[in-house]
């Protein structure tokens, strides 16, 4: 029987994603760096805080973040573990509505303000149209998220960023999928005066053949698309019922494309 493995787009086995919160004006400089090196990321925004100074302009959201993902961070950034559940639901849904009116696509990602979450909130999120949510802290791991509603990054950019990056570049075992996930706030580069850190990281990580550069939701969608593939019982063919191409490896041959809506003999 064919040995089939899930791959990232292009048959790759490593993915890099970035995740930045609060939509402060320093996002502009950060995105300029990301774009220069082909790095992709997700920006979690508070729709109710755009008049609080030092933020990006609502009018520039669609253009500034193009090619990256705009995601929720709630309307007003409360510590939601302390709030009534209906209030949390509205903080998420109203944020989605406001952001969707400006981006034109379904906004399905979230990061918890102040890293605050409870089991009840986590369980409510799928019903609010949220597919993943990021917690705070650093795992120092390249493993895929076991629970997307408690998604912890590999590291904050001020925690072993270059060391983790160097380790990630050295990974070569193609029997595994690896993810490096970096999070932070763009204003922290200004506060610590360490823009050179993220510049050096992006320069080191960009343009690599074996890395898929993705937003947070693109990563989740890729994993979900694979689960929807319909394999013959003997793995001799597969049908892709989705609207996006999928990539698999078959008997160690990586990068086999399963086009959207098609059946492929393996
Ligand atoms: Zn925040």
C-alpha cells in the first residue's frame, strides 16, 4: 500500500509564520521588512482602539496588510477570562465584523488579549467562526499545534529568536512536518531599539527552498484541507473535494499536487 504523508504547499515540510498584535503604527516598518524577505505573518487588531493614537489608520488596513492576514484581537482588549461569556462573544464578533468590512474576507483568527483564556471561552470560539487562537509565551518547539485554540508560538522575538531560527534551518528529517512560529508587538522593536534583530532574522530565514512562508490561517487551512482529502481504502487514488490544491508525498516522493476538485491516481 502507498505510504502517504501530508505536505505543505509545494511539497515542503517546514513552515514559518509570524504573529503580531495590537496594530500599532510600527507595523508599517515591520511589514516593509517582512515583504522585503518574503516572510508572511498575521496581524491581530482591536477595532475599538484605532482612535487611541499611535495606531495604523483604519483606511490603510486593506493595503498595508495585503498578502498577510488580518485577524481578531477583540474590540477593546479586555482580560476576557474575567468577563461574562456573552460579552466575550460580542468582543469577538464585533471585531470580526469591523475588520471584515475593511478586508473583504472572513476573519477567522484570534489572539487572546493579555493571553487571557478559559476552557469555556475556548469551547465557544468555533461557534463564533474562529479557527485558531494564540496564547502568549514561548514553547521553543517546532511541533504543530495540538490544540489550535491554545496555539503557543515557538518564541517571542525577544526569546532566543536567532538561536531558534538557526536550529530550524538545520532541520532536515523529511518524515516530519515542522513549524516555526514567532510572535510579538511591533512597538517592542522601537522600545528596545532592536529593529536590527528582526531584520537579521528575516534576512537569515527568507528565500529558502524548503520553507513555506505562510500566515497563521494559511497554516490552519492547509492542515484542514489535508483532512478533507478522500483517499481510496488502498491508497491507490485520492479525491480533493476542496477549492484549493493539496500536496502530499507518496512513498517518499514529495510534492505530489492534488488539484482542487480532481481525482489523482497514486
Ligand atoms: Zn494585545
